[in-house]
C-alpha cells in the first residue's frame, strides 16, 4: 500500500514539475543583451498591454546564458527581435515558475 502511494505521489509530482507557467503575453518594448562579469542574460520587457503576467516578474523576462545552449539562445533572441521589430505579440513561458524563459512564441492570442 505504501509503495503504491509513494509511486502515485512521484508520478503526480513529475507532472506538476513539467507544468509551464506564463511569464506574460503582449508586445515587447525592449530587448537587452547583458554581458557583464556577473550578468550574462537577455532581458525582454513587456509593454503595458501584457496579460497573464507572472507576479514578481514586473513585465520582465530573463534568458540566462548558463541555462541554455548557444543555439537555443540564438533562437530565443531571434524570435524576440522579430516580435519587437514587428510589434507582434509574444508569449513567454517558464518551465520553472520563475521569470526565466523556457518557451517563446509569436502569437496574437493565447492558446
């Protein structure tokens, strides 16, 4: 009985840890690339139209170089710049329930 409960708990916890959390959905008003000794990140800044904002992120999402491959960083930056330059809405999502980007998508509506 205990083994069954433990197994069920482990399975459920693995599903909840895979759940993605919206950082926000809206237009970007800024894209900054930081390369300081203690800060190697890309920060994406939402405009006032942001929806589904994750509390505590203050309309800002972070992409940390040490947490992603170089190819993935290029993909993230490319999509972010495309969204910024076109004025199209972007959805930023975190796999860790933080302001750290795990998914970036160009989409006018949230789905």
